[in-house]
């Protein structure tokens, strides 16, 4: 797919996709005419990258985390930085808190929708 299609499917602007490419976060294929061709798997990768960025994780760290985005335990960290680890633990804990709030809000919405569905329509008599 072309960059415009990837933008459409992920909601990430073209300029940002090019930035992700510059940072080594995504790698499109190049066609003979020089156009970028984005494989299907990059749709999910871009969404994951966007989610990590929205959570406060900088691209330089996301680049190191790329193998983990594929749900693998094969990631090896050669020289772990204790400060970076503390930052990541803090970000993970904040994410867990946001997830909890979102789940609570989703449950409240579901209860409200269910209550609406159970409501008896009020008939208007003139």
C-alpha cells in the first residue's frame, strides 16, 4: 500500500510516518520508481508505535523495544540502564492506571446503554 493508504488506515499523518521511517521504526519497501510500498503488517506496527508515543515513550526507546512489539521474549538488553528501567516501570504503571479508568468508564457506558434499552417508551397522548 502507498503512504496515503497507511495514513488513512492508521490516522497517522504522512509526515509522521516519514519521521517513523527516519527513526528506523518502520521500513517500507522501495519500488523501482522510488515510491514507498508499505506492507500490511506495518498497519498494526504504526498503531502500536502511536500508542507508545501517546503513553509518553520517546521514539528512541520505542526503537529499542521494537522486537517486543511482536510479542516475543527474544529481546536481549546488553547494557540495561537503571534510570531507563525506572522510567519504563513508571510509564507501565501509569498505563495500567489509565486502563483501569477506561475499563470503569466502559462499564458505566454499558450500564447506561443497557438502562436505555430497558426503558419503556413513553407514549404521548394529545
